């Protein structure tokens, strides 16, 4: 009899563990701590792609304007003023606050967080271990590094599970962020590199486009013309790279006629050792991300 009771308890615990760790994202209640631009983009993508029902999505924020914008972006998602209330009613909690606010938020919601809830953080520089220490032993945390093109549904997002996160948790978060672009799964020690690479990457492309525009203006185009051409160039080249089965190298070669104009231009990059410059750029950003992670 005792053995039967023990087996019943074991199976009941196992059942609830499996049920908890194989969360159905379609019916899960997703809460965002913070209703800023990135939270609205992600939540809007989840609803727009029908990954999460609008009735099951909510956000908390001290700004009533941000909450109104969130409700509009999610076609009726709920805005609440209390972080604790949000956590209590949510299965998945997304930290979308400024990194320097995350510690205070953790302290405020700690008693409302339980092991059946999944914590997702998009706060740069904060490790999963820092959340596990602040929120309690066994809390499942998945860390995410998105980038700003997620605001228009074209983000590049890297995802890493913490000590207690299951493979199913990571898959759940991958599905969430595919609503705003592409995702990859990495180990957490790679996230500083991802931050320096694609997290900061949009700024590198914008800077390059600014330089192209400046050059074109100095040689005769007006600013409006140069800006129109350069922004379309970024968009068109990016879409071509995404949609084509050819490698980037092959696409480059297809534009480069021997002794032609493109080859003449590319030679300037080679002579200036552009690849080394880009390496140094990404390394400097990665190193700074590592420094900030240690400080946090």
C-alpha cells in the first residue's frame, strides 16, 4: 500500500512537471514587464502571427501611454499597472524593462514567481544566473538577445536557456521570437558575441549607409536622392540575400564584372583592409558587452 502511494505521488509529480515544461504557447498567458517599443513589437507579432491569443497577452508599465500603445499593438491585450498582478496571472513572464531596473523588479515580484512559470529576459547584459539568484532556486530562465529590426518583424534573435530551463522552454521561446524574425539557439557564453555582432549590427549598416550618402552628396546628388537610393539599396540587397539560394560570396561575384566598376570599388575596401576593420568593430562591441555583463 505504501509503495502504491509512493508511486502515485511520483507519477503525479512527474505529470505536472511534464505538463509544466511542455507549455502550450497557444493557450499560455504571456505577460510583459514593461510596455516599451520592443515589448509592443514582440507582443504584436505574437498576436499578428496567431501564436498567442490577444486575450492571453498583457503588460505592466508605469506609463499609461505605453499601456494604451500596447493594447493597440496587440489588438486588445491587457494593460495593468501592477507588476505583481501581471506575474500572478501569467505563465510566461517577459522582462522588457531597462537592465538597471531589473533587480528592483525581481525583488518586487519574487514572492509571485513559482517554478511553473517561465521567465524570459531581453535585458542586455543580465545573465540567467542573476535572475535565478534573485528569483529563487529552480526558476526557469531563458535569455534572449533580439535586435531593433524586430520592431518591423525582421529581427535576428539569439536564445540561450539557463540552468533550469528545459529544451522545451527554449523551443517555446524560439517560437515566440520567430513572430518578429529569425532565431538561433546558442549557449549563453555566446550571447556577448551575438550582442556585438547582430545586437549592435543595425548601427553598423546605418553608419555604412550614412557614409555612402555623404560620398554621393559630395559628388553631386542631393541629400534626399542619396538617402532614398541608399535606404532602398540596404533593403533590396538584404531581401535579395535572404531570398536567393546563392551564397553571399556568389551574389557579390555576380555583381562584380572583371575590370568593371564594382571591382574598382571593392579594391578600395581590400586596400583599406575592411575585413580587419569589421573584425575590430565586432570584437570591441563584444568585449564591451562582456564588461557590462560583469558589472551587472
